[in-house]
C-alpha cells in the first residue's frame, strides 16, 4: 500500500465502499488521502481489494471495540481508556455490572457471571434511561 492509501484508510460504511470491512475480512482500496482530502484513485489497477488473515481481523475488531468504548467514555485516545480501566478484574466487572443491570434493564437482584458482566459493562449508555432501584 502507498502512503496516501494508508493515511486514507477508514472503517467501511457498507459492503462496497472503501475501507476496512471486518465482516468480509478485506480492505477495499478505492481512495487516498491527498493534500489533506480523500480523493478516489484514478487508475483501475490502483483500485484493489486486499484480503485479511483471521488473526488480523481479530486484532482490528479488538482495536475498533476499544476505540468505540473510548469515544463513549469521552476519552481522547484509547491509551487513556486502557490506563484508566486496565486494572479491572472479572470480580470488579461483576460488582459494577449488577447495579448497572438493575438500573438499565430492571434485572432482579441475582448474581451475574463474569462473562455477562463483561458484556453489560460495555453496553452503550448514551440515551439509556437511568432509573434508580
């Protein structure tokens, strides 16, 4: 890949648009960053699709998930989120997830597994009703 193509990478918006498509495990190179703006590649030979190996897709999914969590928390970078929350253990997630579950979805007072807690702690909270119980 050329420098402008790399700098112009983004998450694909749909199945045919430019960018990283993790569901299809491919990178569609259809544009480049040139003079601070995205512009389409002109030559047909330059427009291409690269296939990603499964381990690369897994790494990119983890990165994207962390990026989304950082944005929801209002952090300017993923490293701030990692520095703030990397010390969380499964037990800590359960401690947070139980009252959070009751507040968000009216879950009865019962124990929550560590796996369920990990999912619940990552729920997007924007626009969710917060009713104390």
